[in-house]
C-alpha cells in the first residue's frame, strides 16, 4: 500500500473534525474524496502530509509511519506533492522559480539542472512560454498548472489535490483537469478532493464519501454515483447534480 | 537673521549627528528587530516570552528613562559585576572607569528602543503573509527556517518598508532626547547655542525647521518607495 490510514482523529480544541478515518490507497491508485462543506475533507488531506498534526491514529506512507515520533517530516513531504484550492504560488517568484525553488534549496541542485527540470515540467503542463512570468500575470488555470508543476518537481510518489478547480472560472477547469488526467494515466498515486464527477468517473479508481468526519461510503465511481447505498450520499449527490444543472 | 546664519553651521553639525545616530539606531534596530520579531512567533514558549518581555519593556517605557538607564545605570551594573568577579575568582581589577560615553550610550539605548518597535513591525509583516504560503513551502519539504527565509521574509520585507519609514521618522525626532546625556545632536547644539546667544526663539525655530525639513524629505521618500512597490507587485 502506498498510503495506509488507521483510525485517524483530529480535534481543533473541542471540535472533533475527523472521527476515526481508516482507508488505504494503493500504488498508482486515484482516490477521489467527496463530501459536504465542513465534513473534514481538507483536514483529512492535510493530515496525510502532516500539515495538520492528527490528534490520534496512524498514517503510513510508503512504509514510513508519519505519526511515529522522530519521523523526518520534511523528508516525507518531499515525496508528497500538494496542490491547493487557492494555488498558493509564491508571488515574488516567476513560474520557473516557483517550480525550481525546492530543487535549489531543499535538494541543493545546481541551477542549470533545476532549470532544465523546471522548463520540462512547465512544458508538460502546457506553459513552456510562461517560464519567466510572475503569478500575478497568469490566469487562474495557468497558476494552478504551475502549482502542479511545482509539486511535481520534487518527483513525489503521491500527489494530494484539495479542490484544485473550485476557485477557477468554469472555462479554466478543463485545462487543469486535463493535466491531472495525464498524471493519473502516467500512474501517479493521487488523492483528490473534488466534486468534478466527470474527472472522478474518467480516472478515479475509487470514491470516498465523507460526512461529519467519517467515511460514510466508498466504492467505484459507478457504484457510488449510480447506486449510492447510504441515504446521506444520495441526498448529497442529489444536491450536487441539482446545482450543476443550474449552472 | 545674521545670528541664524552664523549659528547654522553648528546646528547643521548637530543635524549630521542626528541623522547618523538615527541611521545607526534603525539599522541595529532592524537586526535586533528581525530576531526579536521572529522570536515573538517562535514555537518555543520560553523564546516567545523572552522576546515579548523585551518588546513590551522597551515600548512600554519612555525612551528618556531608557537613555538614563543605559547612561547612568549600566556603569553601576558593570561595576557591581566586576566586584562580583573580583570577589569570587580573586582576580585583579579589569576596568577602571565607572562611566559610559554619551555616544555608545546613545547607540545602545536608541537601538534597543528601535529594535522593540521594529520587532513588532516585522512580526506584523510576517503575519500579514497568507498562511497558504507557509503551507505550500512546507508541503515541498522545506523546513520552517527555509520557508521563512525563501518564501515568507522576502514577501514580508516589501510590506514593512512603509512602517519602517515611519519608525525612522519617529526615531529621528526622538534622538533629541539624547541631549539630556550631552550627546551632541541637533537639539543639544541648539541648547549650547542658546547658552551663548540668549536667543531661544530664533535658535529653536531654526532647529525645528531643520527637523521638519528632514522628516518631510524622508516621508516623501517613503511614500515614493511605497508607490513603487505597489505597482511593483503588478509590473516587474
Ligand atoms: N485550523 C482550524 N482550526 C479550527 N477549526 C478548523 C481548522 N481547520 C478546519 N477547521 C474546522 O474543521 C471543519 C472541517 O474543515 P475542512 O476544511 O476539513 O472541511 P472541508 O470538508 O474541506 O470543507 P470545504 O468543502 O468547505 O472545503 C470545519 O468545521 C472547519 O471550520
Ligand atoms: Mg476543504
């Protein structure tokens, strides 16, 4: 297993956000996480790379327990890329510098070497011509593609996506999803929080439905979307489909 | 008028000291403030408390009292310390003097004071950077220190330039307090001239106008920097 999560709990003060999550993600598997706002999807994802420290439970990534004391989390995070809803590009760095920063400072790579990787990754996400442009001058979709390239620079074994398309204008969603689909086809292990049903169906191996800090239901996209067993899944999917039709 | 003309060189000599001591204070204050400001955000509670105590003390007490503490208090502490050393290790006396010159006293008191204000400026600057920046940096495997150095601080530096400019202007005026320990900055020169000429109105007005000219020029320069940095965000 690439990722194994056992009985994960997360509390913010009195508020228990994750109430015992257990799941596994196999190598090259694409797992899509859906669920209502506030159900703990982001918190779950952030516990996977320890941006959030779990209150209890265990997270094991590629054989390394992240929750064990003394684990070098910086080391582990190098192997796990993360893409955020709001991109979080470094505004004082060009697209290329965004991609190469960690290579230079964390991997201590030579500049020419890092730049070569950076250019290749920008080309991969379709932004070869934007290498020297600052994030302010890129559209949302372009920024998110740079963010994906930045995460890929460290050659991660796992990519975590937290609603990567939900702050994008509708016409830009496609270009970001296309990059993610390519990644999935290349065999990247991915955990993706998203409500993009098309994406889930096309490349998702499994869908987890979260509600109130628990995984309520899981299955293949077909199973979950066509024949949701749980009543809460049904009502949630109903709402999503309804709001999609309105758009 | 002739009087003002004649005293101008002496006042301007003082103005030079005023500018120098302000530059020294704010420069050293930036170094102290950078460390103290980051320490205020440290995860370690003891470090945080220490930095907070420093900042609160120097912002919560008058600069005049701080100047007195350094000028009159420090030598006394140093002497007691020497007595302690001599008594416990039975060593001969190392230093004689029981006083500190106005210039080092001026540097110590004003930079410690400025450092406290600048610590707050840096802390606010760092905290004004969106949380997502730190998270993105950490998610790439950077340590906290690397994220600070390569991602957070470069962005924070731009935002602290206007408040640093204000601190510079405030310090420029406050250095007039150094006249009380005989440090010969502009206000002290003014006092000395008045003792000679008995013309307080003319002298103080001249001194005031030169302060005004200096603060005006600096404020405009900071405004200009601020505007350039703002547009710099869009067009680099
Ligand atoms: N740092 C924090 N401190 C306190 N409460 C938090 C923190 N982060 C998240 N929460 C709370 O945890 C709950 C779950 O948040 P989370 O962001 O994981 O939900 P989500 O499923 O990602 O929602 P959304 O679809 O809106 O992104 C929310 O009630 C939120 O207010
Ligand atoms: Mg979320």
